[in-house]
C-alpha cells in the first residue's frame, strides 16, 4: 500500500465531495488510499441488532459522499475509481469545500464527539467561539433546540449540517 503524501501546505490541493454508489463509500475510500489520494470518510459507530446477535459497526456519516483533496492533475483520476459516480457541482463547477470545515469534521470524528446529521443546510444562528475542548478556537454557528445548546458545522456544498451538543459555558460571543 502506498504511503499517503502530506498535502496540507500545498494550496493547489482542494477538498471536494464525490458521490459514490450507495454502500460503496468504504470501498472507494480504500481505493483512493491505495492510489495515494488524500481522502476523508467520517464514520459513526452504531449498534446493529440482528435476530441472533448485536454488533458495533462503523457507518459513513454522509451517505453516499466521500471527501477527497486533489489537485487539477488528480481530479480525473478520482473519476476512474470504480463506484465513484461524480463530483458534487455547485455553480457549474466541482464544489470546493473549505479546509476549515473538513478540519472541524476531523476533530469531531477523531474525538468521537456525539453529533447529529441534519439532511439540509441550517442557516440561522449566532456566531460564537469555542473556548474549551477539542474544538477550542473554532468559530461556529449556535442554535438552541428544545433547550439544548448546539453548534452547527454547515457544509452547503452537499446540503448537510452537523449538529453537536455543547455546554454553553464553552462558548463566547463573537
């Protein structure tokens, strides 16, 4: 297996969302890694119950999307991977997802933060800065839902939002 390259400081590499065949997200992730293409597939742990057993499994957080960070040279290589259907387009070209949004998702995933996925973009709320915890220093939208304090990471390019419960003491107004 090829070693992944560090593209974090290279400005010609941009994050994009690709649409895959349903239930092929993990296969696409493995294929991209084999080709040394930077990929991110956030997953959530779920308890799956069958008639004879229970098992914890990891399911993709955003079905059927996978995130890739590619340059113009690698752009078409991604489309050659079996089960990759197309890039998500916005305004006539492949939508670029800001690095900051992917970084927040990685922190949520790496720290196993409890979150909820909303299948449409949530646009209202105040801006706040997180002052404690793994998301410290991040500027986020804040909403109140049924008395709970939540923050929102909106990914308009794929029409999803991530909602995370957070203690109001961890936030300061911007």
